[in-house]
């Protein structure tokens, strides 16, 4: 009924407008034209209002239907999140004090972190994590009031934290020569998480510990960040210092001596400016044996063909000094003594090719060992079995364990970012 009245009013308005327009066009009376002009203006405004109302009404109907559909889908999608999720009691597992693994209906396994309502640190950590979107920062899904005294923070599922991982896994092999690749992967992932917080979110973690590093499908993620309102440039160092402390404490717990190369790496990340750690993923400690051999050859090429050769040689020799590495050579003594076979040269000329105890001479020796091993057939002597890249690298590294990490630092000081592809670690 209401719609019929509105339609009739519009028809009358249109008729009046047409009549007034006709009279206005054909009339010669000025006073009448002035009156008709005002009437036409009012009619135009009224018609525009009616049309606008109709357009808005149609759009509102569409918007109302769309909103109703979205609300329906949204409520279906988050069912069990905005209200306390339904739990399968037989699948609840206690991970730590106040931390539980729960199987939530329609979602799967998640972590419940139950904290007192007055715990500002937990609320702060949750808010900071929600603002992050990175594969190396643990996802926080939602939170709800467990009861009048407790808040439950729902997080991405993880198997265990780093402290628990240490209880079940070794850090190196039985001989202590090779670090556990899983441990190196965790270390690398944590450094990536810290880098994301520093360079993207412009904040530091502020609370890094063994319990705030968690393992998700074999990969590490950081959690438990704290606010950094009073953040200064020195705070950037704190995260790497905490990580260095965690590594040293891990080896102390296992009662193992920390390997030389890892000790140098730990010292490096805890003393170097964070802005200089951009190439940390290509640090030699994370590379495969074959990549480390390639690294040695590329570094030698940079040394002899780079613009800062003299400065590079000086820095390498000063930082590493001299080492009696030649006394340790066993397998590759043929390369070491090759200068003696150059019969066509005088004794003075042969001395030029003789290796010294310096870092630069050792670098040349490693390059020659790699280059002269054809098609990866690592032969010691004619008829002997072939050596693998791992065996070659282990022997070269055993001659001078400090060499590779120091070489990496000096390359960075000279603005050389070493990029080695096809890493064994992901």
C-alpha cells in the first residue's frame, strides 16, 4: 500500500514537471516564466531526491544481504575461537607450567597458554606476536577468558621448546667434529626471526631464552617478545647476546667443549653490529662441505682479482697471524710439495711457489687442493680410493679451524657478500 502511494506521488511530480516545462517554453509572460522557473527547480530537486533514494535503497538491500552472508560465514569459520573452544579431554597434554597442547574441534592441535588476568607480560607478548607475520615467529590465534581469574592465549601448535629439544638430541656427533644439522637449522631459524624483528618490525625480542624458542615441524620459531618502548641502539645487541648465552649454556649442560668454529661464530654475532649480520645465512658454519670448498675457491679469486688485494692480505694475516698448518698436512702432501717437482725452474724461482705458514699461503693451498681434484675424484695417491667432499673439507678445516669464520668476517669488512647456492640447510 505504501509503495503504491509513493509511485502515485512520483507520477504526479513528473506530470507537473512536464506541464510546467511546456508552459515555460511557449509562454511570453515574464512574471509567469519566473514563477514556472521556481516550480521547475523545486521539481528537479524533488525528482533527484526520489531517484537518489531508490538507488540507495537498492544498494542497501544488496549490502544487507552481503553482510548477512559474511556474518554467517564468519561465525561459522571462527566457531570455537571467540568462545572457549570445545576440547577433547583425552587429547590434552601438559607441556609446561600453564602451557597445554589441546585438540580443538574444527581446528586441530593448538597450544593453550593459561596466565593470570593481571599478567601484563603475557598480554603484551600476545599483542606483539599478533602484529607479526613471519614464518620464524610463532603465530598467536586468539585469546579468551578462561574464568574470572585467568586468560587463555591460543597459539600455533609446537612440539616442544628448545630446552626440551636439548634433552632429546645431541649437539654434535660422538667425535665432536660435526655439529648436528638440526641444531644448526634451529640456530639459523632463530637468527632469521631476530632479523625480521629488527629490520621489519623495528623492535628487539627482549626476552630470548631456551623456553621462548619453540620447534614446529623441525623448524625453530621465536615467541614471548616483550615491549620495547625504551628501545635503544644497544638493545639490538641484546638479542644476539642472549642467543650466544643460550648456545654456550647448551654445551655446558651437555658437558661438551664448544667447537672452535662455533665459538668464533658466537663471539662474532654477539660483538658485531647487527646491521653487519645481513649475510649471516651464508656464514661458513651453515654451509655444506661442497659449498665450503667452493667458498674457499671464490674467496681466493676475490683476493687476487679484487680491488682491495693489499688491504685484504694485510687484514687476513694480521687477524690470523701464523699457524704451523703445514705440519698437519697428511693426505695432500703432494700438493704441499709440488714446488719440488718444478725441475725447469731455478731453486730461487721454486721458493716463490713454496707454501709459508701465513694465512694467505694457506688460502692458496686450499684453493689448489680443490682445483686440482678433477671431477670431484678426490684421490690421495694413484690407486687409492676416492675421497668425498666431506672428507676433503674435514681435513682442510682440521689444519686451521679458525680460518673460515675469520675469513668470512674479513670479506664482510671489505664489502664482499658471499652467496653460495644450493644449501643443504633450508
